[in-house]
């Protein structure tokens, strides 16, 4: 009788051991969880809070690298306006933007004569590229890159905005 009892207890113990997972297996099963989906783009930080704090100097225009082009933009996110210099003339206008795209609207410019013909042509090209046009954009390595059909069309280098001085 004692032998049958020991044998029965051994069988029950073996059966339970085979059906039970080890503690490690249970931990792995408990921690294996489907990854949460990536947060929507709306949850990403707003790039415009950074962009508005800087002056953006044009360093590449339609594939051509520029040295000291004199072309720059600044953005006012509260008014959805931009202002800057086209190389010869002051420029400005409105824009609409989200975290991935910017659309320039109602671009205006002063019409002062530009003595340097190359600067005049650069400014004309720049104004054509931003007038009523939508671009995707990103910020990488201190540059603001505007893309059309996946190609960088305008690249701006970041600098601090000049400190405003009171004129009396």
C-alpha cells in the first residue's frame, strides 16, 4: 500500500511538473507583449517652436551650394508670417505649416535695383521657388531642408536671430 501511495504521488508530481512552466518561461510569457503602436505625428514635439527662434540663411538653392548668399528667413508662428531678405530686397509673406509640410502664400518683395546680376538672378529663383508652393521639410544637423518630390530644393543653415536694438 505504501508503495502504491508513493508511486501515485510521484505520477501526480511528474504530471504537474510537465504541465507547469518554469518561472523563467512564465516571466518571458508575461513580458512578451505586443509593442504599442507609434504615437501619431500630432504627439511629436512641434518643430515650429524651434524654427521660430532662429534665423535661417539659405545655403543651397536647387542643388547649388551658396556662400554668403544674403538670403535669409525668419518665421513668426503666432502670426503665421515669414520675413527676410532675398539677397537684394526685403521679402515676406504668409505660410501654413504642420509638423511635416509648409506652404508659402502671398509672397511679397520690395523692388530695389540689384547691382550684382548673379544676386538678382539668385533672388528671382528663390522667390519663384517659395511663391505659392508647398514643401515637405525636416530639420537635420542645424539645417532646415525643404523638399519637393523627395529632392532638397532649399536648404537653410541655422543662426541665432540678431538682438534687436532700440533706436532713439
